[in-house]
């Protein structure tokens, strides 16, 4: 590691990553070094965001320019997880009634809808059926997942701006559909690399394909097939959030004055950048970065910095793992930290999502000055998480 300015470098066999942080997380650094030692990204510009932390298949906060190879795990299982944000204006909302509606009408946790939503366009429905058949999935079950929240750090919030405008914010992804696509293609990647390893004529080429199940890559036709399926999951996730927003606004008898989405865990095929736990931050692009249940979300615009891969953090980043949070944070402390937010989700079962489990807002705000311009921090008035 070499310390320089506001970042440090992590070197591997094929590449060197720039990590935009002054704090070193050894487990995450090992994951970054492994990526830099993987031939899949030997020609990529690798940039790691300030909220980086260890992930299951890859480090969270990873960005890289897309070349001719891809490791499905570096995009991840919740393909196109992201935020849907709708500005509502200066409106009054009964949070008790809203909470009752969400609990009864928006499936959360492992639940999905009883019926397939009529809001799903027929062409997308056909694509989902095609991918489901290919992966051996029940297409109806996958379609019923559209319009459902999920669990973990997914949430529904009503936030408020400094001028009194309220915002509906929904954080969710591609549900089980994205998980199945990632796992299928990661398995394909391992089988492919094993075959190429056996066929390789020299030791240097053999070394490129000498990989394990979690870090094997795809290229050529197999990579193209992954991209095709992943694009369907990206559409799935966008629509999933949009349908939940529409149903909530219909219940509230409100209309959105403006809406936008901020995505992470995806590949942008316009700028050809892979982002896992990172968001696009092109010049003047509107962005929403969630902090935690108490502190809300950063509303910002991108600065279009090429050295950051036109990217920004996707959140504050975890300070404590879920296991650590459950051990170290008391329910009393959790409830006290959430006293100014209406929420029926502050329970022992959601303690791993407590504000103190995440890095401070100040830390992220200081770290992102080269990537985004902060407009303001939207403060939560209401929060729902699956428990």
C-alpha cells in the first residue's frame, strides 16, 4: 500500500487500484488485491469508493472500466439494487396509515405478490419468462416479485428537504431474479475457466484461468449472454421500485412532481463502467446516496470526474458487520437514536440496520468533494424496513 493525498494504492499481479479513503480495512484490501491479481480486469481502470467494505463475492465500493471479461460476482447478486426518489411537494402525510398500508400491501422480507402486476409491460414479461426458463426458474414466481421490497437494508422512507418539500424514497433491487442470474453465470464462469485452463498452451496463459468458483470470469459469447440476462434484471429492478412508488402514491392520493432513480450493482452500457456498491456521477447527474435510518440521504449532482470512473459512493458504508451490530448495539440505544423518526421497524430484528452500524455522514461528505456537489441532506420523517 502506498499512501498519497486522499487515497491509497493497492497493487496486484495485473493491476493497481486507487482507493479513495484514508482508512484501511484489511479484509476489504485483501479483496481489492485479489481483484488486481485477476486477469479479468488487467486492462481496467479500477477505482474504489470511500464507503468501501468487504462483500461476499467482491469488495463493496468497486468500480472498473469494462473491458472484454467480466466476473459476475463483481456486479453481485442484487443486480441493479438502487433508489427511486419522488418529490411530492409540501404535502401532509399520515404516517400511521401509510405504515399500515405498506405492511399490508407491499410485500417485504421473503414475501412476493399473490398476483402478477398488470403494470409489467408485455415485452419485459416475455424477457423475464425467457430468462426464467433458461435458468430453470418458475417464471410466475419471478414476475410476482415485481412490486416487492425485500429485506436487509432495503427500505421505504418519507424524507423532507430544507424547504419543506417531502420525498418518497424506495431502496430495493431485482429480488431473487438477480440472485439467480448471478449464481447461474458465475457457475458458467467457473466451468469456462476450468476448460480454458486445461487447454492453455503455456504457463502464463494457464495462470490467467487458474481461478476458483467465486472469482472466475466470462468472455466472448458467454459474457454476452450474461450481459443480456443482466440487462433484463436491471429493467426488473427499475420497474420493481417504480411499481411500489406508484402504489404508495395512489394510496396517499398524491402525484410525484418529479422522479429519478440512482442505481448501484450494475453495468452501465453507455459509459462501460462496472459499479458494485457505487453510483454513476456524471456531470450534473442527479444522485441520491442513503446514509442510515436516522440521517436520511444525500441529494447531490455529479461532477463527472473521470479519475473516479464518473462514480460516487452508494451509501455511508458499514462500520459494523451485521453480526457485530447484533452483538454490540443495544435495543435501547437503537430506539434512542430513532426517536425523531416515525418507524414501526425499530426492533431487535432490525438492530443490524441501526444508525450506529454505519459510518458517519460527515466522513462521507468530506470524502466525496471531488466526485459530487452536495445539494442538501434529506431528513427522514418516516422509515420502514422489513423485520
